C-alpha cells in the first residue's frame, strides 16, 4: 500500500471533535456499550438452515405492526451510514499517509471501499423515495418504526455471521410466512433490505475501526509529547524515582521501574491512566 508524506503532528491531533457526524455515532456507541449495545456489529448465534427456520416462526410471532403513519427513515439512515463510512475511510487514509500502522480491518476497508461505495449507490437507486412508507412497520422492539422486512434482513445478517446464505434465507422467510404472510411488496424488497442491512453492519464495524484509530492517534500524540519533554527537561516530567515508583510533577504516571528510563522504553504496564483504552504507545 502506497504511503506518502504527511505531517505527523496533524494526524496525532485527530480526534472525535474533527468529525461531527461520526462523533455523534461514536458518542452513542460508547453509551450503549454499557447498556443495550445499539451500535454493536450485527452478530448473534450462528444458525443453520433448520435453526433459521425455527427462528423465522419465533420472529413472526413477536412482530407487531404499527398502523400509524411515520416519516421515511431508511434513506436517512443510509445517508448517515454513508457519511460515517466516508469519515472512517478518511481517518484510516490519513494514518496511512503518515506511515502509521493500521489494523487488517482498516486495510480491508481502504482496499475495498470502492465496492462499498458501489453498494451504497445501488441501494439509493433501488429504493425509490417514499417506497418504504408503503411497507408495514414495526410497533416495538429494536427496529420500532422501521419496515418489518428490514428487521427480517437484519436478523438474517445477524445470525449468518454477516453473510447471506440463500438456503437459510429461503427457509427463514418460508417459515416466517407459516405464521404471518408477508405482502408482495415486502417480498420484492427483501434484496434491497439485505443490501441496506449489510451497509448498516459495515458502518457499525467501521465505527469500531475509527474508535481504535482515534485512540492510537491520541496515544501517539502524548507519547511524542512525553518523549520530547523527557529529552529536553526530564526533571519537569519526573520528580523522583524511588523503590520502583515514579512520582511525576502532575501525578499522572504511576509505576515505571526503578530508573528514569526514556518514556519510549517504558513497559505497557506504565501507560498513563489518561491513555487507558489506547492500543499502544
């Protein structure tokens, strides 16, 4: 992968504040990880074709339709997912330009982003504006207010490990209809909904890639600052070092060995508390 020149300082200071649409998603994700995990990747128990058949019956019994009118949400959701994916791509691309190491997931995202863009544009073309308004919507549950067939697509992706198996999908839909019959428009929309569900899942995975990259950027920035300060004026960074304890001027560092070695050589266990969650220094 080609790497060009880029100012490391600029990259190191990249944070959530620079990416407003993605910032909202990351903020919501951080909150929901403590609760329901709304933005976690679509990943549930992997079901066989027979298990998907039983799940179809169970899901049909749980679904309750809402008769009230509601605004179009799928196209809005698609646009938000597209914006977030573009911002994650930019974050990872700038890391590459700065010769920073990226994760295999980040590398895959860059290499295959043109395919993702093709799928997004195809979804926009296949889903006419206002079409989803005519589809039955759910009254409650995680997909409340969204088309019933979209939730069926989400469940297919979730229990298929992010893949679509035609046999399992066929069994799933057929079993669903032994309990509740889907409308013709819903059956026609299944391929489009599967595409939207896959894009939704890609955005959720990409959000985690961005979170990891931002943590690494912050860690790089502070590691550079610490190293620079230690080289210019070590006493301003470490006041004393006794019995394996480092006592800094600002009280942020804890244990870093019995000698005041350069910060770049400190072990991972000496990571400052305010860098907790960063992958590496």
